[in-house]
C-alpha cells in the first residue's frame, strides 16, 4: 500500500474510534466478534512489521542546523590609517593627504602628551614642533618637518629603504604615541 492510502485508512479508523468512544450506540451494528478483533490485530501487526522493515532499509536522514553564531567581520582599529599610508606610497607627491595625516596623528599626540605630561595644548604642540617629545629622531622629524637628528648612516639607511621616508617616520611617530599611551598606566 502506498503512504497516502495507509494514511487515509488510519485517519478513517481514528475517526471511527473517536465516534465509538463518544457515542457507543452508533457502532453497535459493526461486527465485534473474536474473529474481527483477531483480523484487526493481525492487520495492525503486519502494518507495524512493514514500518519496521521500511525503517531498516531506509538511509537515516540528518537535519541540517544553522550555525549557532555566524562570524562577523569587524574592522580592525587602524586599518583605515594603514590603507591611507599605503596609498601614499603609490602617490608620493600628494602633499594634501600628507598634511591631513600629520594633523590627525598630531592631534592624538597632543592629547596624549597633555594627559601624560600634564601640560597645556600649547606646550604639547611646541614639544611636537621642536621634536622634544620623544628620543626617536625619526618620529620627532615627522612633526618638525626637518631632517632627523640622527647619524649619517641611519639617515642614508632611511633614504635607501623601499618605503618612503614620510611613511617610515609616520609609523615611528605613531609607535611613539602608542608607547606614550601605554605608559599612562604607570
């Protein structure tokens, strides 16, 4: 028997059973002898054995559940600055972008120096423009606009490096500002 016929027959027998419970007088004309009970029991037993056999020969199916948590790509702090510095390497003569970067890093450096050294904004800006805010001559040169006060071999090494001097000085200045920020916990 197909599943549709079996389901229909089962639903019909279920309705007859419910009617027999609710109104027993309606089902009185139906045969209820021992032979009918044995026949119905045998049909039910054969049906159960058929279902068991069907289950044994059917491949088990597994439900596909969705991932409990999906990974969300969040931006990493500083990615934008890295992208802008790398773009500067491709266009070496973009002075406006260099000034914007220097101003943005300078604002953070001034705020950091104010908190770290407990000085005014003017004093922090003067320290940046004079290069006295750090011991790293290349980081200091990022804000002074002058050649770093380093040995000749260090300056030649900087000029021969594959990255532009502006980018290397910016990275060194950002590193120094970060070092000052980390030192605030002292």
